[in-house]
């Protein structure tokens, strides 16, 4: 007479198959969660690098403007005139001037693609009065907060 223990043993073929299937399914779920988290981190890192690049590009353009006009531009747009710097941000990056003070300027960049903090980056040149956020402590340094 077969015992109850042997009929429900994990070593019997139907139970072994179910155990293996459950283990494989658990591993697939864990891998999927890890891959999704890594993809989100990569997307944020890429978007943040794009913000930093845009602010550095704007800083270079402002330096060139200052060399030509003896002052910084007060705004940017598609075409250049006496007060407007010809500068178009990369799609997906929102860039705005925060302050335009005598001898200085500041800008903040954001992106809707950033899911995790920090979500804003900024830069300033000139006197500390141009700095739009306390995280910006050194002129010309791009900082995210």
C-alpha cells in the first residue's frame, strides 16, 4: 500500500515540474524588476547629462555674446537681435533664464523625462545675486538639485 508521504513527495514528476516552473517564474519576475529599475536609472542619467550639456552650451554662447556685446544676453530665442541670444534648447529640455543682473545671468533647465531627484539643474555667472538657488555656489558651475 503506498504511503501518503510518497504520493505527495516533491520528487514525484508532477510536483517536481510545478516546483521548477514556480522557481523559473520567480526568477523571471525578479529579473524583470531589476531590468526595469536599471532602465529607469539609465534614462534619468541620460536626461540629466542632457541638462548639464544644455547649460554648458548656453554658458559658451553667453560668453561669446559677452565678447561681442560687452554684456550678457537677457533672453534667448530662435533668432538673434540686440537683446536676444540665438539659442534653441534640445527637444525635451525646458530651459529658462532666471535672472539677468548687471554683469551676470542665471538659467535653470528641467526635463519631463526625469523620474527621480534631482530634477532641476542650473548655472549662473556674475555676482551671487544672479544665483537662482542656494545649491549654485560657484559661478560657472552647473549643479543639479
